[in-house]
C-alpha cells in the first residue's frame, strides 16, 4: 500500500475517533451508564424502590381510579396558561408534552426521554382521537408515597393513579407499574378529552383505556383479565342495562369492580375487532354529537346493531364462540 493511501486511512480513522468522542460528550448520562432507554427496563430502573411500591395491592388492577370523583377536592388545577406553582418538596421540569412535578426527587433527562418515548408511541395508538386534540401540554404530578398521593388527591386507598380530563392533568404514584398506569391515564386524557365538554359513557371510557393499556402488557400482566373473559364465555356477565347505565362503582364489591372492568374491556375489544377502527370512531363521533347509544351504534355499524340489547346478544354470541380461548 503506498504512503498516500496509508495517510488517507489514518486520517479517516482519526476523524472517526474524534467524531465518536464529540458524540459521547453530547450523549445523556444514562447512555454512558449503559442503561437501556426507552424500554420496559427503563421504567423498572427509574421507579425501582419507590416508597409507594409497597402500598400497591397487586391483587387489584393498578389502573383502577375513583371514577366517582371527577376532580381532586383539596386543590384546584388552574388552566394550562397559568399552571400552579409546585408544592413544597416537589421538583419541576418542562418538556415538549408535559409539565412535570415530582415529589422528593429531581427530574433527570432519562425520565424526560422515557416519558417522550411513551407519549410518541401512545399518540399513534389512539389515532384518530389524538389528531383532533388541542392539548399542547399535560400536567403530570408524580408521587413517591401512597400517603402523599392519597392526601393530595383525596382518592380512596386502592387508587394509585387518577386523571382530571378537563384540567389535562394526571396524578400518579411512582412504582414498577408506572408505564401501564400512565398509559391508562393518558388514554383518558385523549379519549375522554375528545368528548369534551361532555363525557363518554363510563363503560366506553374505561373499556377503551384498558384496551389500550393491554396492548403493551405481558401475558402475565393480563392474567387477571383472562380469568374474567373465561367467565363471559360461560354466559356469566353483568346484564347490559345495568352495565351501560353504570356511572360510578361506589356500591360495587371488589369482585364486581373487577368483573365490570373486564366486561368494559371485552365489549370495547369486540367493537374494535368485529369491524374496523373507522366504525368505532364513527360510533364515538355519533355519541359526541348527542345521539343515543343505540342510534350511534346503528349509524356506525349498521344492522343488527340498532339498540343496546342487540349489542349484548352479538357480544354474548361472540364470547360463547371463544370458549377455551382464554
């Protein structure tokens, strides 16, 4: 090899090394430390050991929230142009999509990146509801302990996350289930927000939130759900007149709450998969415009979906044919 070629190769090698060194200076610290982000491990690393984790009842789906209380009682979230100042003991940070308040800990770059990753994928999952949203930035409040979360939001003891759709705000306990909880609450922000200034039926809101949540869950995470889906294949479910009329779950037992959530998921899953998401969106659009449920179904799905009882019979038949699938 002649000398000129050797010089050129050496120059290219030095240039590559220099470029790598410059790049490394710009890489956030989590990359240098070898942490994978964004991914499931990031959630575990970011929130592992959080004080709130010990308070989570793993037998109850962590996405449950006090749907009978629409807004926190002890404080008022002002509008997005004039966000309230962080309470004592909370750190704050501004990102493209969030104003984040975090209890007791700073908000590092890897947490910001993790939230951005979740948000980017999520917005694609909930199209077309996300594309019509005018939300510019969401208020996100992270709590380290169950006590501080409950005291601040006035939620019941079993709640670990909640949403104020009108104020575009999410309140959530940090724990190893953060990504799942967060996805569920984000769904409420965008899906329920689509219906503003009115609200979607509770079964539709919670059913769609659980549906989106399960898209990124493992089979182990969905074990509780499968046990109830199996009951539906045997004809054991909540009668639809009661089911669709439910506005809160205050008088339900723990077992009935789980059954109700599972049924909401299953009915929404049926609506989404029996045809396409176009029909589902049209159904939601009809509801938003004020049409009754039966008429909204018929205008979106056609016959035989001309009333709620027709949906019940069709769903029941579908579940019966799913025997042994769960």
